[in-house]
């Protein structure tokens, strides 16, 4: 077993904050179902995350699909884009033989959300990058395709504490193989797993369903 094999995916922290049950279905039970929204998001990310795309503009260059890991959070993930600007107060980049300041950018399909789902994911990525590079970043960016622009996010102590709290909860459920119970929320209709969500079945319905499956197998 590798050192990070039991680390959770940072992308899951957004699922967990949106709906703990959705996160459990995906990351514990291994259930996934595509819909038009998730498919569109995947296509947009594939274009943005292509590591073969190399861009340089004067004193600025971009790295895509950058793997990061946090041993403190026991999480790992991939940063969509890092924008590096030449800066003596930045970090030393070996392949450029110079110092650059990193701006971390996470790409999102829709519009800015009322909740913290996107912000905690960005924060977890930044905290992982900080741990790896021994640097402190005060902000990052969420790029929303629907409005075609970046939104600056302050990475303050309150957001960092929220990430730590969520990661602890996620590890508890994952380590104990517990899928959190479902709850009806405003975002249920847009969830790709809505049709197979446990909230649609009473315990009696689930028992009858299981009985039918067993009967068909015999």
C-alpha cells in the first residue's frame, strides 16, 4: 500500500458539503450516474485540465492538472490551473530557474454559488499546495464558465477551519464505511443521483426490493 492510498479525494469535499449522502454514494458505495450537467462539466474540465497545453505570456506561465497532496488533511487532488507570475517573493521554480508567485484557479461549469461548496474545494487544494511548497497563499480563484470570468476567493482562517472540520467528518464516515443518511435539499433536482437516492425508498420498500433481487437470483 502506498502512503497516500487511503487518502480521500479533495474533489469529494464539494460533494460532501452539497449533500453528505451524495458523497457517500459516490465515494463509499462507488455509485455514479451521469446527467447533462455533470457531462458538460466533465467536458469543460477536460479542456481546461489538459496538461499538454503549455502557455507562456511574457513573465507569466501556466501549469495544468497539477497533483497535490496534504498529509495533514490526508487528502489528495488535482489543481486545474496554476498561473505563475515572475516575482522575487514567490517560490523557486527549477525548470524556469527563477522565482514565481502562484495563483491557483479551479474551474467550474455553472455560476457562483450561495454556499461554500466551491470555496472549500479551492481552499483544500490551496492548503495542500501550501503544505507541499512551504508557502502561504491568501487567496485563489474560481473560474465560472457561465459568466466567463474569475471570482477571487479569500483563503481566511474561517474557510481553512471549515475545510479541516469537513475533512475530519469525511474520514469518520469513510473509515467506518458509513454512508450518511439522505435529506431533501433544494439542489436535489439537479443531482445526477436523484433517481437512485435512498430518500426515495422507505425501509419497507428497500426490504421488498432486496427480496425481489434475491428471488430472481434463485
